C-alpha cells in the first residue's frame, strides 16, 4: 500500500514535498541516481529520514513521485493550424522527450516505485490531457476528430511500448506514421 | 551492468539456474514475493548467496529472469483456419494472460530488474514469434498479411500500455477491436 496522500497537500506538507523533491533533483544532477539514499536526501532537504519514510515508504516511491512531476507537461500543445499538424508536432515532441535518456529514466522510476499504479496512471492522464487540447481545438475549427482513446492506442501506446520493450525504429518518421494512420484510417469515426 | 551471461548456460551453470529459478517459484507460491530474500532463495536452492549475487547481481535481477521464463509461451498459437480467427484468438489469450494478477506481476518484475532492457526485449520477442507463426500460416493459406511490426503496434502495444499505464477497458472486446482495426484498415499493406 502506498503511503502517499490522495490529495495534493498544502501548507507545511507542501513545503516538505517541495524541498524533498528539490533535494532529489539536485542530488541526482550532482552525483547521479546511484548515490541517492534516503538519509542523504533528508539531510539536503532539512527533514528527518523518518519524515521521508513515513510519507513515501521508501526511496523508490519517492523517486516515482519525483519522476511523475518531471513528466508533467509544462505548456499546452502548440497550435499549428490543423489537427494533422498539431498532432504530428505533439507526437514528435512526446517521442523525443520520452525516448531521451532522461525521459526513459523517469518512465522507469515512475513505474518502479508505484505499487498501486497511481503514478503510471498520472503519466497517461498527462498525455490524454494534451491530446484532448489538440482534439478540442480541431473540433472548434470544424475538423472531424478521433476519440482520445483511439489516439492513446494508436500513437501513445506504440511509442511507450517500444521505449520500454522494443527499442527499434523510434524516430520522428515513426511518430509521423502513427499519426497518419490514426487520422487517415479512422480519423472521423466514432469509437 | 547486468551480470547475466549472453548465452544460455549449460552443465553446472544450467543446473544452478534451474534450481535457483525453481526455489524462487516455490518460495513465491508458499510465502509470497514480499518474504523473498537472497539468503532464503540460496538456502532452498542449495547454493551460497554469493553464487546468486555473482550471477544475478541482486534479487530484483533474479526476479526479472524468473518472470521472463514465466512469460515464455509454451505452445504455438492454435490454428483456427483463418488469419482473423487466429489473431483474434491469440490476442484474447495474450490479453488474458498479461492482464491477470500473475501476468501483471511478471511484467512488472521483468521490467524492474532489467537495467539493460534485455529481458523486456525478450518479452517482446516472444510476442513477435507467436505473431509470426500466425502470419506465416496465413501466408501459406494465400491470405494477405500485415507486417509483424504493425501487429505489434496495433495489438500488443495498446494491450501492454493499458496494463501498465491506463488500466481501463481491457477486455476481450477490446482485443477483438484492435485485431479488427489492424486487419481491416491495413491488413494487406506493405510497411
């Protein structure tokens, strides 16, 4: 069972989370992930190790939380004027970010310290939110749009599967082809 | 870096692997995964803990190896007389196995103790082999067939992605729909 609270904490709790997350990011940048320990993170964050154990359970759950924060998109997808252009641009960026060494490490961390699947679900929710922005914009333009779950299956899933299980042919042309197939063959169908 | 040898070992090495794997499976069945430790596994397998550390590095890498063995298909896909029937049946079984509690635990174990991605790649290779059997049989019948990578993207990837990241709507109808889309829209195209 996870020890993480269901809601985003406020007040002191939020300050502890922010300082612990920052300590993890700083120590990773300085010394690499292999050198991380809960006592080191606690010392850097100015909290006791037991604060970390109580809140996160162990180092892996803490790293999972930090990874999900790093995978949170910072801006909405850019508007390039059409569904095809928007989705192609977004898929290319998504692939670049996720397939980068840092992205792969975050995906891995997010999955590993996540016994109840909440953090993995959050990663998927981030992608769905971004796709929904693209689809809503296209609908406002009067374009036919696929369902978000279809874009998840046709674009997000193959990219993430290949990154984790089958790391071949993951390039920009691949992302473009996935988008073309989703929009070309089923773009306007209900599902 | 993994300490696993590149080739399947023979002789004493193979016997050690078999007895250690069996000890892991037995102890998991008896006491659950949480109770597993390297000394416990070593005692049950009749080897020293240092044999395990030398060969597998740590418990997580050992569990990853055991998981991949458990995910190895035992029989080729059944012949139901047509590509659609064969692929639909295979996808349904694949989904059932992977989405079961045991399957999820094995997928998770396979990914976690797998720093170089070799075990994840083996999981994907197993799926590709099974699909290749289905496709070769269809080609022998004179049916038009998609490329194996297209079936990976269209059927295997969405199933695995949803199991890991988005555990909603993973049922037999979902597997059937994925197969219908892969065969329907692109079944005979080159790719």
